[in-house]
C-alpha cells in the first residue's frame, strides 16, 4: 500500500487549520508521539493527549498498531486542538495494520514538526530488537513508557536501550505515580532522632493488589528499587538465591506480597509498604497503608484513595496521619512526567536494583512473592 495519499491528505488538513485560523498562531514546542499496541488503547489515550497537548504546546501524533493483521492498511487524519482564541496545536491520528506497521517510523518522519524535540510515549510491551520501537526511539529526545502495560523485565530492557542510546533519556509513568509513596517513606527518617535508623533497615514488606501468584508489578519493583538504591543496599547472587546487604554488611529482607484487589482497582497497584529498622536496642517501624477503592468517599473520585501513614519507635514515638492521594488520571501523570528533568539517575538506579526481582520471580506461582536475604 502506498502511504503517499494518506500523508498528502494529512498535510492538506494541517495547512487548512492555519488558513482557517487567520491571525491565529500555530504553537509547537515538541512532537509528542504516542504509539499504542492496539487500536483500542490508542483510542482511549487520544483523550489523554487532547488534555495535555494544549498545555504542553505539542504536535501530538497518536498511532494505533495491529501488526497481527494479514491485511496491510493505513488510515490517518488531523485535528486542530485549541490552546486559546489566538493559538492552536494539532493532533494527527494514525492506524496501521499488518505490514504497514513496519512503515510507521518513516511515516512519522514525514509528519514530525521540524526543529522541536521529539518525545515518544510507548504503550505496550517492549520486545527485543523491535524494529518499530527502535527506529522511532533512536530519533527521540525522550522515551516514556508506562510499565503498567509491560513488566519489570521490559523496564530493565528499556534501561538497557538507554545504556546504548545515551541521547534518548527514558522515563516511566509508573515512576511518577509512586512519587507520593517515596515522599511518605522518606518521612520515616525526617526527624533528627530518626535519621540514623535509615542505615539500619532490617526488613521491608511491600504489598500489591494482585491475584496470588502474580508477578511483581512495576510500582512495587520500582519502589523497592528506589528504597534499596537510596539506602546503599547491594544485591548478590549465590546458588541461585539473591542476598541483599547494607553498607555495614548486615542482611536486609525484602518481601513482596499479594493482597486482594477490589473491583475497579488496577492490577498490581501499590497497596502497602512497611519498613522495620533496629539500631542497637531501639526499633523503628513505619508503615504506609492504602485503603484500596476508598476514593469514592465524600464525593471524591473512586481512585483518590486514602492512605494511612504510621510511625512507631521503641522510645515512645507514635505518629499517625491520614492523607488522600491525588486522582489517578493518565493525563496528570503524563504531564508531570514530561515536566520532570529529562535526566533521572535515580530511575536508572532503581531499575538496576529491581532487576533481581524480575529475574527471581519470572514464572513464579506462589501466593507470596518473597525476596529474602537470609
């Protein structure tokens, strides 16, 4: 199939937008390219793109792929997205079937706005040597995935890609989603009398909302990776087992467990984190527990869950606070991710730490996923 007529039609639509706007200004600061592994996912994400593109001043290109189709087909059109009465951006929608999927990189090349950065948002699994992904990603200034759609192993693969393509900075929407959890965990050690306990963490328990036997989800893996790397904990393999060791040589235990997933809660959603630390005869226990599907209270959206933060020490400290997480809106996470620094060493360190979890539990079928250091 010849893509020329489709490209020509889209170019005519783009020109028409400018002509119809008269004195209006086309405002573009980036190319936001979203590639989804199915037509349905691309359709659902189109609203997300329309929500953020005017704020980000992006030319958005949303692509839905159906590589399994025997029929080779390409469809596309452009839409004007208003920023204000004097300015606008644009969204281009493409769907490709069968062999046309492999031509998407060159088709995108013809549609990208010149002289502005390229951000690729890849929604789907990452396969080794995926020609479509690699050709688009090699041109991108930033590569963003949502590892909710993939796996920890895929996240490790993305970090490997970044290692061989240093100009393409990587990000993960799941990493942005756990930012509030990182802040809550850091608060366990904020006060001067509690800070020394950070070097004496003995045990960490992370719960995710999943069926028994599910693999470790990306949110849990990234949080474990962030905490372990921030505390200077190192992992070692011996006889097929993984051992985690603090800088002082003491062992640390990480446990990842499954809790029931209420209806409407995304698979593998982060549900609870508990940290145990011991310094001499003194102990500290901090926990952050999410009340899954509690967001419907008081007129809030169903995904703005309540979190209970607790801190207890053997010296008498007993603190508790209830906070509400922000609504779990895809547009919010995408915009926050795009506004974060493009270079994020902490993410790469967290992924490197989480790699042991991915390797250890692929194919596991136990109700409790236990990463121990004994």
